[in-house]
């Protein structure tokens, strides 16, 4: 086919990964390559981190990569796009050899042009396909001079670096030195005046790839969530053997200067004791503190003990605390049969979890924008995350703050080290203490204690049990009285209530589904009877963990306050639903577990396509009238098309989709097609069902592709909750308890007989942008589409467009 000459690229962008590898680095590379091409840039990768920059391309040794033509002569809307499609090197990187039987090779080539299809499907793979290294040469001015020369030779002056704080420091050093490096190269006659003038400013952007989550000014580093997954999987597996033999396990996890992994693993797995560098044990000697805590747990019948030690853990005098020593203490002092498990590199490995696909994708796209907007007078930026938002922060400020944590620890100024950690770290630590330690005496005096009822509502969601466990443990620590209601309001009316003990909820962190039992019965089934049950059991506060029904139930109870004094108590909802359809919150417990289940299933489905390469899978997801799970899932698996109830499906859409798939398969190299995924939310259309769409695709695909369907159904609800859902469950549950205590105290100031709870005391805990906010249930009603059981606006809706952008639909068929 005749290819039109593309316009001059706006910029040549190179991306490298450096330092220790982490899951999600491939997603970064993929997003930068795709984002760069979409913004009319040429995209390059640098193999083996900075070492590859220093080595550059030995022209004599290797042929340059060649643009590879598509299989069929296809007409696309933007023919210039086809120029960027592929250069063939992605395949060489993917098979790990760097060599191809056909004679193409990467040997001697470290800075390589890559195209759209070269990075296809990369984000399902762990580690970094472009290689990483620790380069001593780049630490020297001579090494950096070579690196500058190699970049200029290829006409590149925009660099995205994904690595830890060392790598990002290296990037900033390089940028600062760049003008003088170019002067030297000019003086040595290695570059021309024109090159000197054209490449006078090195544009740099940093992305934090590090499993330790040790970078300041970002909530989450790329790879940390996957590492946490690996750790929690290991601990979950250890649970059964620990309980069987009544053993103690000491686990060493990564984290030289940062205890995030140990802390979050401790919270998510319900560990008994943790050691982290930022906050060594307060007692001296710490051995007494640890043994006392664990002895208390054992004395009430706990059969397993889990202690987590960060590799950089130490006592308050900076004496290292090693797992083997902790084991000796537990064996000698408490007589426990204790084993050590060092997780080591297992933590780095494996397929990236859903958030290590979605977040690096969003961050990679932001990095391209940061490069395009970079000017010599602006600082280089680091792309980070704040709760649920991608952020840009000055790179060197973030590095400096990270280094000051390390320095504060060295100076034994642990308070300062903690103060430099983000709020999530603090809250998780408080959460760990509140849910892991068994107190001899409750903290609150009797008059401040509350009878709290806890209930699950709606469909089961991962994290419901973890949130309940956290509330129960917090209650017992404070002296409150937790009452669990089984089977929702139906259960309350049937007097199906139970006491939960500290030990009874011990394993609930890891349990999926709903231990309390859940259904959709609303309190207006018999509001008067519900009020009388509240009175009968002396309920002074209610925590409902559930989805849209829970929100509805809270609204009914708040409305019912007009008639029933029993409802003048704090009423709170913790959103928990895989559909994530509760208005005004960006996050519901269970949605992360569900996304991960979807990613696992789609990876397996795609894998099955490796035998019959040109197959489209139409995968049906749950989600009711809310397309969240389908849309975010589509982003996480790189789906080609996503159908949601919000947008619906019509004949025009289907026609365009068929055209898109035909063009896309036509652009594949013959025999090199891969399976493609179409995600269809179950209620997207009552006519164009999964079956109908599959049949249409079979019929229309002709010789280009065929189609099959798969329904994920309830697999999306079940399974072990993800670490994110568990950790959030603890955070949101404890924040809810603080809210309940505060509202209860306010109410106690009023005379008992005429107590009037304010509408604000019936509220839902929400995550909005980068903050956690309480929204009164009546305010939420204004934002709810009660008929379709979802919010009136969707923060994630724009991601449907992003799914389409990431498969180049606008370039291939237009909008
Ligand atoms: P991790 O958190 O996995 O250790 P990191 O990026 O901090 O990742 P480092 O080994 O510290 O890992 O740095 C990676 C590479 O970055 C180094 O091998 C070196 O090439 C480069 N680098 C680090 N610090 C500097 C510096 N001050 N000047 C120049 N280059 C540096």
C-alpha cells in the first residue's frame, strides 16, 4: 500500500527503565509509546537503563529496524498513523533473546525506534521488557557525555525515566549538565552547530518505578501494589499451615528505608506485629513489647502468629532487627514453633495487578504531556498519584524529600521520618495498631461506650468482612459493644443478631463474600418494626457496609427519623460493591478485587487465543446499570471495545465497531494477529446481547477474524479480597468509627427523650479526587439516579474514550 509521508514529528521521545525492576514498568513504556505517537512524536526505547544510553548504537554491527508493512491494503482515516505502527523490535524484546531467526537483531543496538504494535499487550507482563541495569558508567561525567552523544545522534532530546529515587536523581543530574555536555561535544567536533542549537534543552520526566513505595510526594509507586499482592498471596498461603500446626511465622519483606510494604502487608493480612524502619518499636527492649503482645493473643486461643519484618527494620538505636533473631526470641521466650520465610525476589515478580496496569497507563500519558510542555525555565516533573488522581510534582523536590526521610531515620529522628510520609501511611499505621493489638482494659470510660450494630447489604463484595473485622476490633479496644446483624434488615426483624469477639473475626481479612450474610431487603419492608428492634437491642449507632441498597436504606432510615426516635443515632454507610455505583464516591470496597478477577480472567482468555490468533472475545461483565467495572477493566486489559449501560449500543455503533475491527485485523502482520477483547457490561442493551454481538462479529469477520463469547458472571464477586480492598476496608472502617464517636458525643449532649440527630449524622464515607469526605445521605440523593441505581455523573466515564484512544480508533476510523 502507498504510505503518505508523515509530517515532521513534534518531538523524539525516548523511554528507559532503571534501577530495580517493578511490575507496571511495561505499562509505562507502552503508554509513553502510544501517547507519544498519538501526539505526533517519534518514540524510542533505551534498553538496559542508563547503561544502554552510554553504550548507544554500534552502527557497524547491526541493521536498523525496518518499518513492517500491514497484511492487507487497508484505508485508514489517518494514513500517517500507519507509519508509526511497527518496527519489529518489540517482538525481539518480548522473546527475550534480542535475536530473530530471520536475521534481525538487537545486538549492539540500545536505542531503538518502536511503534504502536511493538508494545502491544506488554502491560500483562511483569518486570521490564526493555531491560534495566545499574550503570556505574552513567555516574561518571564521561559516561554521561557518551549518553548525550548517543541521544543527539538519534535526534532525541526528550527522555522519560522510570525508576527509583537514584534513577530520578541521575535524570536530573543529566538534565542540569546537558548544556555543558553539548558544548563539550561541539568542542570535540562530535556534533554540529545545528545540532547544538536544536537540542540545547533536555526535556526530562520521571515516573517512579519502585516496589517499595519509598518515594515522597506520591501515594503510590509503580509496582508497589503488585508487590503487595505477592506478599499477601504468600501470607494467605502461610495462614493455613500456621493454623494447622499452631505455628509462628516471621516474614521478611522488602523495604530498606520504607516500611510501606511491611505495614500494608501487616494491615491486609492481619499480622500480630510488624517492624518498619520509620517507626521502630517504642519499648526498649522491644523484645518484651513483642512477646507481651503475642502472648496476649495466644492466651485467648489464637493458633497462628504472623510477624512481618521490613528488610531495613531496626530498633530505636538503629541496631538491625533480622527475621532470624525475631524467630529466636519467639522460640526461646514464648516456646512457639517458629519459622522464617524470606520472600525476596518473589515480591518483584509476576503479572501486574489491575492498578499496576491502569495507573502506569494514566501516568505514562501524563508524562508525554509533561515532556511536550517542558521548557528550560520550568523544573522537570515527576508523575505521581494522590489517592485517585495523577499528579505532577517537581522531580527534585520529591527526591530531596525522599532523601530526607532516609536522613531522618539515620539521625534517629523517627518523628520527622513519619511526618514526611503521606497521610495514608499514618492512617494505615494507626489502623494496624487499632486492629492488631488486644488490650487488657478498654480505653474509654463506660459512659462513652456505644452499642454499634453492623450490617452488610446488597451483593457480597471483597473487603466487607475486613471492614467488619476492623470495626469490631476497634470497638473492643475502645470498650464499645459491637453487635453483628446477620442477613440485613430481614435478619434484624428475625432477631438474627450475634456477638463478635476479637478472636472470632481474626481470619476475616482474607475472607471473600459476606460472613454476616447479606440481602437486598430495605428497612421500609416494615419501618416501625425495624425501629422497635433498634430500641429492643439498644442500638446507638449503625454501620451499613454495602452498595446502592445500603445508600437507599440509610436514606429511608433518615427519612424515618420524622416518625421514629430510634433512628436519631449516627447512621453510616461504607460503600462496598463491585459495581462501584454508589454516587459521589470514586471507590467502593470490592471494586478492586473485582477488577483483578476480571484481569485474571481476560489474561487467561487472551492466552487461549494464542492458538487461534485472529479471534475476538466478547466478554460479559457484571455491574448492573453501571459501566464502571467494564470500563476500568477495559483499560486494565487493553480491550478494543467496551460497551456500557450509560452509553448503550445501537446499530450505528455496531457497524462502526465491525469496521474498526476489520481495519485493525487488516493492519496486523499475516500470521501475527492476537486475540482481542470486547468487554460488554451485562445491561448495555437488552437487544444487542453478548450472544448477538458475537454472532454479528462471526458473520462479519469473514477471513479476518472470528469471535467467541465468555461470561464472567459471579466470578467477579468472589475470591479472596485484594490487598487494596483490605487496606481500604480498615482505613474507611476506622474513619467511620471516629465519625460515629463524634456524632454520638454530640447527640449525648441533648436530653435523651428529645434527641434530634442532624441530617449530617446519616452519611456515606466517600473517596473524591484526592480526599476522603463524608457526604450526608440526603445530599447524595440529589446526585443519585435512583431508577438506574447509579450516580448522575461518572468520574470514570471519560475512560471509555481513553480505551478507544489507546486502540487508535480515532486514527483508524474517526470518532
Ligand atoms: P531502586 O529503588 O530499585 O534501588 P533506584 O533508581 O534508586 O532504584 P539506583 O541503583 O540508586 O536505583 O539508581 C539506578 C541508576 O541510576 C544507577 O545505576 C545510576 O546509573 C543512576 N544514578 C543513580 N544516582 C545517580 C547520580 N547521582 N548521578 C548519576 N546517575 C545516577
